[in-house]
């Protein structure tokens, strides 16, 4: 399980640009991203596997095209519970606050494909502990770090 891509934008409602690293600030989100702020949807995540579903439908899309901040690989994001936590990289800790979203205005992807995975398969988190994240960093569940040696 790892970070496949990191994407940010200075304005809302647009596809995000890919970057090689980002700084997560507690109770804020990704520094420099339009969706950051003191609210429950500070950072959005979407699985690479979800994007691949849209590619299989013939769309030419990739990380950031669904306006997600972090594209993960190898983790079933929608199976995480509200309140579940993820460690991103070495230090950043985030908590799941929302799974999916209501899509009020159909995005360009929906109009092109007749469907969009972000409302069903994207998740939103708030930042509990900040840190710098980089492409390829591990994504882990904190409870996976703890084990009983008995």
C-alpha cells in the first residue's frame, strides 16, 4: 500500500496538478491546496484501482483528474470506517471523515463517460498529525503497526 500520486490545485472545481511531495498541516490539509481549511474534507483520496475502472471505459484520465489530492495503490479505501485512521509516509496521520460525496453538478468526467467514481469511491480525511508526504511513501493503518507478540 503506497502513495501513487499527490495532486493539488489553487482553485476548486478543477483537475489537480501532480506534485512529487506535499506538506500536510494538522486541522488544515495540504498546504497550497484550495480544499484545505478547518473543515471535515481537508484532503481527498481515491484509489488508483478506481481510476483504472474509468480508463477501462475508454477515458484518458489519471491521478488528479477527479480532483483528488492523494491517489493510493493497494488499499480498499471505501472499506475504511468513518473514524478509521491512515498513516501517510512516516509522520502524517489522517482520520476518515466521509466516504463518497454527493455530486451536485455533474463534472466533466461524468458528462464524458456517463459515470464518475469519485462520488462513490473517494474518501475524505482530516489531518491529525502533519508531515511531508512523497510519491511512493507507504500508506498504513496505525493498528497494523501494533501487534501482540504473545
